[in-house]
């Protein structure tokens, strides 16, 4: 590896998913063998299963695979550890429970030939290992990581963002922004959100483009406990809270508009969830329950941030 200039680093934060990690590494090895200047960095986020043994077996077999250990548990912390360890000019981030399509590596690397592209958002499709629940609305499939902006690659518009399960940046940009914000995203065993959204907002503010690459596709295998009402309601509260954090960091006008929307729609969603439940429309009823929890998370987080900032909420540090 020392004799090769690393152009592309694939960074994989992982925790207690040794079996899934093997499948992911096998898929990436097949692609990396047909490319030059590629390395794979696996970041063990203090796993308690045999993840360390799996990583060691691959690093001994392939010189372009390296491993490191994150100093704390959390998605952003693990990705930042991978950034420090990696050598590539392009940094891709994959969750440990995805499988990339055969063209993923080439498509992701190729997108950065356009010098205006600051971030590549890859497609994420869900693999349903069990039948999809009838109560699950399309609107909240992104809580399971789905990101699908269609069959045509294009620049993403305002309000469209990548998913952390399949995203890539230029090293110079992500280092300048000091990596992923650790106050957002998963922390410890608690779920989180919006760490990749924060980076994209900053890059857009500096003139960078976020580009959706349909061919850079991965399949996500969500854990069974994610496909439950309890998970979705908790994830909705977290999303609302994370949205409030971002609104307090980016723009005064928009945060007051979203605050007003949350206040106004709170009773509407409460009533609608009851009405659609009575009409035996489970997906619509649950959609409004999730919207209600998002509003609650937003209002609670906004109030805490407003108090902490002395009635003048501003950027949060990370």
C-alpha cells in the first residue's frame, strides 16, 4: 500500500455485526481488486462480538484493508476515526449492514471527476427479509435508511440529502469542516440523525454541489427490531429534535417557520391519527403518529436550545 497513491478510501464504522461485515468486505474486495488506489478502513466501535477477529483476518489477507478502533461508541465518532486513519482523496462511508452493487465503487469514484461535486449521495434500497408491515407509510422509509431519488443521476435540490449509510466527500472538504458533528447522529447505543445533513448544508453554503448517483447503489438490511412501531416512534422524536438543532444553526427565518408549523400541526396530527385509526387506515394513522412525535421532539429540542442560548439560539459547537 505504501507504493500506491490512495485515491479512494472506503470507511466502514461497525459495531457487533460481524456476519454482515464479512459479507460487505467480500463484496468490496471483489470491486477493489479491479481498481487501483483503493483502500478499505474498518472502524470497530468497541464491538463485543468477534468483529475484531473478522477485521484481523481480512487485514492479514489483503494489504488494502486496514482496521482501527474508535475511542467512543457512536456513528460520527467512528467515521471521524476513519477519516484520521484513511489516506484517500475521496472518502466514502458505508454502514456495516449494506451490500454495494457491483458498480458502486466505480460510480462513486467517477462522480468526483466533476470538480464542482462536493458530496456524492448514493442510492439506498431496503431488503425486506420479512413482509413489509401494513402500518408502515412510504414517507418514513428513510428511518430505515432508504434514499432513492429516481433512476437518473442529478444534482440534489434544497431539502434533498444523502443518507449516512452511503455517502462520499472529498477529503479536503470534510477535514475543513472538522469531520462529522458528534452532537448529531448515533451516540453510544442511542439513535441520532442529521450528521450528514449538517455537512451538506455547510458545503452548499460554501458553493459545493451534492450529487445523487443512481449507479452508486447499496442494499440495506435493517435489523428486525428497526421494523417496529416502537422504533419508528422513537426515531421520529429523534428526527424532530435533530431538525431543531440544525434549524438553530442555519438561518433565523426558517427555524421560526418550522417552529410555527410544528405548533400548528401538533393538534392536527393528533386528531388525524385517531380518525384514520377508526377508519382502519393503518398506514395513514401511523404516519400522523410519527408526524406528531416529530413535532414533539422538535418543540422539546427547540425549547432546550432556546433556553441554553439565552433566548438567542445560534450555532452549536462540535
